C-alpha cells in the first residue's frame, strides 16, 4: 500500500511541475506592464509583492510597448534575454534589474533597429549588457555594474548607429568597457556627466569608452564625464576613437576628468574634426610601459589633419604628455582661433620629461601653453621637455614661443569659459577651480543672496538644496569673478 501511495504522489508532483516558457507580445499595438505579461503568461513572469521574476526569454513585438512605471525589482533567470522590436520604457524613481542568481547572469537586453528605448533611474546589474541596435536610445541617471559578456561582447552599452543619449549615469566595475561601438558603426553619441570607473575588469586591451566612426555633420560629444581606471586592470585605457576601416571622425571631448588609466585619450586614423578642450588628464600610467602606452593624448594617423584643436587641458603625471605618430597633426595654440592654455606637469618616463613628443615630420603650432607648471621657465627649459626637430632633424618643428609659466592671471575672456556641471542640477554641482576662486555665491532671480561658501583650488563639489527654478552662481577672488546661470530641477 505504501508503494502505491508513493507512486501516486510522484505522478502528482510530476504533473504539477511548471516549466518556464518564453513569451512574445502579440504585436497588436498595446502597451504592456509586467503585471500584464504575468497575467498573459504566468510561466514567464511571476510576482511576489514588488518583486518580479522573469523565467523565460521575453520579446516585445514591433507594434507593442512595455513600460515599467513603478518602483520594483525585476529578477531575470540565468541566460534569459529581453529582445525589443517595439518600445521599452523605464520611468520610475527606483527600478532594479538584476540576476535571479548573481553567480549565473542573465543574457541582457537586445534593442533591435527601429525600437524606441528610454531608461531612467534604474540599476542594471549582473547581466549581459545592453546591445543597442537602434538610434532611438536614451539612458539617464542609471547605475550599470557587475555586468558581463552576453547580449553584448564589446561594452556594457554597445552602440550601433545614430545619436544615442547617455547622461548622468554611473557605469562601474563591469567586465567589459563601459561604452563601445564597432569600428564600422556610425555613432555620434551624446555622453554627458557620467561617472565611468573601473570597467574592463576582464583586463582586455580596451579603453573604458571605445568608439568607432561618427556621423559627418553631427559630432560625437564626450562632455563632463569622470573616467577613472582601476590600477589592477592595467590594460584599460580612458577614451579611444578609431576609423581604421574608413569613415568620419568628428568629435568633441570637453571638460572630462580622465585619470588612472593605461592612457588618457587616443584617436586612431584620419580625423575630420576634433576638439579636445578643458580636460583634466592625470596619472594615466598604470601599465608603466612607455613603449605600449601612457600618453595623456595620443594621435596616430596616416594622413595630415589641420582640425585637431587642443586647448585648456591640464595634463599631468602621464608617461607622456602628448604624442603624435604617423602623419598626425595637432593645433595646440596659434595666433588665430586657438588660445592654447594647456598646462603640463611631470609627464615622463625613464628619467626624462616629455610634455610633447612630435614623432612626425609635421610642423606643430603650440603657442601660449604652460609647459612646466609652477615655475618661471626659460626657453631652454621648455625646449628640454619637447621632442621635435631640434632632437631629430627628420621630425617637424614645434613652435612653442610665446609660452606661459602658469595658469593664473589669464585673460578675462578665458575665465568666462569656466563652468560647472551638471546643469540643470538636482543635488550638487562639481567644478575644477583652476582660477583660484575663493568664494562661490548663489543668488535668486531678484538678486537676493542665498548661499555663500568658501572654496579651494582644484576639484570641488557643492551641495544644492534649493527649490526648482533659475539661479545665478558667482565665483570670485580679489582679482576676477564670473557669474553663470544655474537651473535646479
């Protein structure tokens, strides 16, 4: 009798075991929530309070949309993939998308061409990244961490086309680079105010931002980001842009902080237009081999370009300051549109300082820069930190006179270029106080003083706890001041 009961129980358990099923929305033009999908396919998504578990692959059809507009956690089972042909929106205060088991990541997200993607305020972790085949893509105020190869194999956010928007995110501690595109893709992304730190934990020969060609008329913009490497991942660079397979390079790299990488910025191939302006590029020397990298800025091209403008950068303690290879050319300051104002300090290797290494036959205009920060230099001292025709007659001459001996006392119109970020602002503003301002004051639109704070030189953060609206921020010292508009969200 006991054997019969046990056999019956075994049969009952066998028939009540639920097998997870994949689900594709029916392509009827409907906007779905996770609750709707769970109701339509209970074996695909299960619900427990604000916790949702995706047990099968999910496909959003071309005419359908999925929206997550409430705070929740979405757990995704091992190797499962979300594929979007239609629209996918995350618009809530706090959404977490993570693996059901952190030791067995899910495959990630694949956003097909012509899909429409808008992701805000989400934490995306322990998955296979975001494969972005569409040009209608924006991600804002999100955290992407601990992701691995899956839907994407080149970067956590792998782009393919158009002008995607990547703003105000933290992308950190992922196996792959943070943002990438294929060499033959045409991408002019807007990459603004992100914290990008310690990516490429797999330690392949890749930078944290690794992009190919751009659109001809619309520039790739990499602005006001913080890009910090992990010294243990010594193969990881800061920013690389390449067009080895042909195509355009049109790029603006401005107001970024780039440090502790294998190198800072490298542009490989023919450049149509590049502006590298007001960046802080420091300590990009983690590999320690000057034959393999370590430049603050490196240009390597097979043809001459007159449109690489480099000004207002602070380049310190890299193995090389700026290096030029092949037929690369650069404008580091001239008598026309480029004021120079680059600052160099302690960029060197093997006991030698190399602020600029012109390893090309091209003449270089490099006027009005500070070549040795913190001292009154002579022409002979400046000559000693620049490698060019004087050192090897086969190389092009660098014209470095006139030169500056510091960054203080610059013209007022240069001070007007001072800025802070982000703007609009939510909780705080950040700025690099290179002009020795001593005070920051915030005024209302009626001219009433609201905040007055003492600030120090270098990098500063100022907490903002103000109602939404327009304000004016004044930075000042005994010699000069500048006022900027600030919008509080």
